[in-house]
């Protein structure tokens, strides 16, 4: 078997990676709203149906804006770091007010943000399904874990463990033969995305992910070097 070749298992293509129906279209993972222009030369694309492709857009917009607002400390369009977010906040005052409303102060005057956890979970799971399908194979079933938290609140030990996506104690488990993950393990990149320490860097400081075959599948993602996300399928 030549590890330089990509042999996508045909059982794993020809379906929407989010719901399993016929894929009318291709979906970028991550969606461009989570990235900045100029976009990377090559973005992962997976099969998706039109309904799924459209159904995540509002939650993805919310998450992109929410993360940038938390990093900036307010929900003013003029303060947004990211041009995409600035544009969305200008065009969508309802979303801006909603995020502004989530900004609270506790009794000690510390800034707190109330998350819309269901919407964030929806996007995190969608992204993980996309990355798993791109690197290994689709995972349509419900995962056992969908977690997300700011990187900065992880203890040193948890942060260290989170960053380990390159095998570690999982040595001996090989990615599916011929998958993109398999090719990366052999140092033969299947695309033009930088790969380092188990992480695929889609855009520096904006989005990186790692996918590990564990007997199940583990997907980790970091958005804007702020939001650490983890999704686990046990088998
Ligand atoms: Zn679908």
C-alpha cells in the first residue's frame, strides 16, 4: 500500500456528512465565516445536502461574532478585530444587541458573557463531523462528548493534555488506510494545509484542528486561539 496515495473508502463518500442523505453540494469545513480573507488556497470540503449546508449558517455567524466580541470585550462593530465579524455586526443589529445583552458584570464588576450553549454546541458538533469526514470517515451518530471552553481557563495540565493530538498513549492505532489522516501520519500531505504536532492549521491564529483514531474518533479544534473544542465518539 503506497502511503502517498489517497484511497478514500467509497462507503464513506456520496453522503451528506451531517445527516447521511444524498449530498447536493460541498461544504467548507470550517465555514468561511470563521476565517479571514485572503482565505487559504485550499479549504477542506465535504459532501453535504443543501438543507444541512444552510441550516448551520445563523449559528456559525453567532459563534464567529460571539468569540470575536468576547476577545474584544464588547459588541461594537467598530471594535471588532475580524473584518467578517465587523461586517456581520454592522448588517445585523439584532445579533449585535443579542450579544451585547449577553455581556454582564458580576458583583465584583468582573466582565462575564452568557453563552448560547446550544448554538455553540450545534456548530462545534457540525465542525467535528466535517473534520472527521475529511480526515477519516463520516461520524453520523451522536458523540459521547461535545465540550468547549476558553483555552485560557484550562489549567496547565489540561492545556498540555488538550494540545496532545499526535498519538501519545494511543500509539499503535493507525488511521484508516488511505485516509487523509493516514497520509499525514506518513508525512505525505494530502493537501496544502500545514500540519504540525498533530494539528492541521487551516489559518494561523484563526482555526486549527486535530483528528485522532482512538478506536473511536477524537476531534479537537481551536477557534481564534480562544475557544478550545473537543468532540469524542467512543466507537
Ligand atoms: Zn444533510
